[in-house]
């Protein structure tokens, strides 16, 4: 009886084309996850709410941010962080606008009562 040589795989050695027990089979990466478009829209509108279109951009950021979070929850898309950032920016800009209007009203009322 002859023993297998170094060029012949034996019963305990896997062949070159066979994966061994310690070698996991190569895995293919899944398809890349998509980023939700409404989440990106919310972030851009939230940034615009501080610069280009103050109140309108903030309202759009809040609406699209909530819609995006609902879609992300249902579909499993990426972009929850973008949607949350857009929501925060939108709500902060709306709060600052309300405070500015209240302060302006107080100034006008105070000036008319002292004159």
C-alpha cells in the first residue's frame, strides 16, 4: 500500500478546488442599500431654512423628514440620520422664527405704550 505523496491529496487533506472545513465559502456582498430621497430632501430643506428660504424651507424639512422616517421604517432604506437632522433643523428654525416674531411684537407693544 502506497501513501499519498505531497502532490496527491489524501483523505484528510482537501484538494485545491475543494474548500476545507476551516475555510468558509466566499460570500457575495448584497446589493447596496439605497438612501431615501425624502431624507436627503429634508436635510437640504432644513439647511435652506436657515439661509435661503427661512420659513418655507423649515416647513418642507419637517414634513419631508416625517414622511422619510415612515418610508425608512417600512422599506429598510438608509437615511434615518439625514431625516432626523432635517427634522431638527426644521424645528429649530421654526422655533427661532416664532421667538423672533414674539420679540418683535413685544418691542412694538412696548414702544407704543411708552410714547
